[in-house]
C-alpha cells in the first residue's frame, strides 16, 4: 500500500521545549489510526504537521508523496481534510451551515464573492445529511450546539474528497448521546473501503470506533508505541502512557478503560 503520511525522526521545538521528539510514523492507504496520549503529549502538533499547517524543526514529513519544505502547501492542503477546534474558530458565526461546508472547495472559511457550482452545493448537502445535520443547512454556524458544530466540521473536511482525513478530538465536549452517535458514524466511515486514510486524535479509549486498524500512543512528545491497534491499545501500554495503572475491557469491538483499584 502507498504511504499517505510519513514522519522520519521528526522534532518540533518551540522555545526550549520539544513538542515532538524524534517521532517516526508511517500511515498507509486504507489505514485508520487513532492517536492517544495525555494533555501536552504532542497529539495536536502531530496532526498540524500531517495537515501541512506546520513544519518540523528537524526530520522529514512527507504527505501524499510530497515533502514539506519542497511543496506548495496551498496546493497540498485541499487533498487533506481537517476538522479541529482551532479551525472551527475561524468559521464566522453568521455563516450559514451549507456555506461553512461548501467553502472548503476553495480552501477558505467565510463565503464572500466566490461562485460555486450546483454540484458543490449538492455535495455539501449530501455530506450534511450523511452526518445527521442536513436539516440545519440554513442555520447560522454560531447557533449550533457543540455536537452539531463537530458534525458540520467533519462534513466540511470531507468536502474536497480528501486522500487523508484528520480529526482532532471530534468527541470533545459531546454528551453521551452525541458521543455514541459520532462513534457510530465514524465506524460506518471507517468500514467504507472507499473512505480516505484516517487519523483521529482522542483522549478516551471509549471513543475509538470499531474498524480502526492502527494506534499510536504519545507521551511528552515521544512515541510510546505505534502499530496495529490490538498490539498498541493494551492495558500495559496505556498504563505507561498515562502514568497510572489502567484496566482495559473489550466489548462488542469497543474498548473501555478504567483506573485499576
């Protein structure tokens, strides 16, 4: 399978701190990755590199066959779908939901004078329907709930039919019902063979959708483990990553973690 993302001994330094420290990781076509770790572990930094929105201080990052530093990132970014809290903050509160999705076709946030094809608007509506927010297409983005905003963002990330999909804490801030609905939709997407390679960042084991194939654990900017999901998401490696004794239970393809009494 073709590599869609390759990090080779990548370090990202800000001031005197390494946000990532000599991280090497390869994601191939068809793989579905989850990245986990405590706060400050470097998860979002890794995703920013994968989205071509940050360059490494050391090492090499290749995305869809293009090396950062040797490619026009503005041509590369539309090939990568990204949903993150930082990006959500750039969508104008008054922007209609349909426009918040369709503007991804031009790589912008905030519809102005661009002209869009009917095909683009139909695709945006289809994606909103797919993620359960089709009835909200005319509502201002700023009036949506947290869960609705998350779903609209995922629809936006899929708008350009990306070759790599990156979701940064898509379950953050959701209630139980919203989280379970999101996991079900991500499970359906993960099992679709035509879906792009995926990387989902989360803090919580129970948010890992069935059908995901690989996992990476980060701690203090370094990789604790990376590889096939059953080999990585173990009680032993989760305990090492989060610095506490953890028990892991698997039920119906879902994983559940609790602190060991």
